[in-house]
C-alpha cells in the first residue's frame, strides 16, 4: 500500500463520513463525541481474523466490511436493542492495496446506513494477517434488555429464519469441483450470500423482546453450542425436536453435492446470526404472526425448556438422547 497511515485514515474518514446530528465530533480526532440518548447503553465488540473467520480470497472486501458491522449489530439485536454507533479498527498486511481498503470501508458504511447507525472512528495498524475489530454501541429501553439468563421451564424455544445456510456457504466455497453444480440450483447462490452478507435481526429482536421473550441470544457459533450456553446461563435444560429445526432449503438441496449432512450443519455450523429465544408457550403463535407480517421472517418453535441441564434431542419417533454442544469454538 502506497498511502501513509495518516493518508489512509483521511481517505477512510471521507468514505465513512456521516451527517448524523448526534455525532458531535466524528472520525479524525482522539475520540468521538456523541449526544447521549435516553435509554440504557448496550455495547458489544467482535473480531474478524483472516484465516480464522474469513479467507480473503473468497470474500469481496465490500462484503467483508458489511459483515464485520452486521455480526456486531446482531449482538445488539439479541438484547432487544437499537444500534447507534460503531468503531472499527483494522490491521492490514503490506500487500493490501488502497482499493481493497476503500472497498472494506465502503462496505462498513453501507451496513451502517442499513442499520441506521454511524461509524464514528477506529484505528489502523500493520499485521501479518488482516484483522478487523469492531465495537458497536446501542440503546435499549430502561430495564428491557433481554439476556441469556431468563429461560424458565415451560417456555418454548424459538428461532428466527433458517439455519445452516452460512455453513453450507463455507462448504461450497471450499468445494471447487461442485460449486458450479450448486450455483445452478435455484437457491444455490443464497448459501454464499448467507456466509458473506448475514442479516442482523434488529427489528425482530425488538419485537421478540416486546412480545415477552424471557431469554435471547444470536446464533453465531451454532444452534447446539449457543443453546447450551443459554441453558447454562438460565440453569435449565432444553428439549429440541430435530424434525422442527428449520434447515435452509438451499442447504437441504445441495447437501448431497457438498457431501454434508444438512441437519448437522443446521445444528452446529454457526454464523447464521439468526435469533434464538425462549417465550411463554402461549405467546409463540401471535409473535410468529407479528414477525411474518412486519419483516417477512419465520419464527419456528423447535422445542421447550424443562428442568435439568444440557440439551436433549427428540427424534421423529419421540426417542430422546443427549445432544452434544457442537459448534464453533475459537479455542477448541
């Protein structure tokens, strides 16, 4: 890259400039100055590391920038909050050129516009691989944040959208011999889109919170892994009806070509960024109708909370067995 650090920061600042009146001091100073809102502050941070979370050769920098924002916004959504501001720090390798860096920043800006938030600063550095660190702040009404710790026996377990698509996209990106065949299928490209451009369910999270969700989190590391975390935080056990797990149709269609088990990927693939929640059972149908009418997003009941610990898988014939907390583990 021919630009100096100061020149790169100045160029990125022009790309991410915002007209948000609540941003009193934006990128370029020692810190941003923001007008404080009226709710409680929610804050999250996440890292995307090259060759751990993404492969630079298989994702466009614009998509990578948008994804870096979306995966953080998803954490705000899981609390029932509204995202407001983002800070993004990037470490770049010497072979990254100016165009790549500008596309990355452009993707971040596009995602911020999509979620009605502002990118207000960050940092840049050198490294032996690309690293993107994003912090997002948001707001939630006083006392209304939904945590992982409130699930109660008798609650229904629900998920938004479809699962396994991102894991199917990863398998597809690593299958050069079958990628053409899968992309010819009607929804084949949606697998790559699920991996590269996830959607944070902000409105859906707020609706679930307002509808009485007792616990909630986003599905970043796989349904089985994340549900086990919710159960541990709440001190309960989950019963999951495998036949009800909503497998992404494109994944089910491509499973044979990719030589994968679609249900296994839906349970443990990760990076879906759908919402996992528990609700009083009598509120599920009404909440599902609201999500479908407002956002065109399905809400599927996949099981129930019971006394105990861990997860039980319920087969189609009613048989029960322990379900391992499989999924992504950065230190596994």
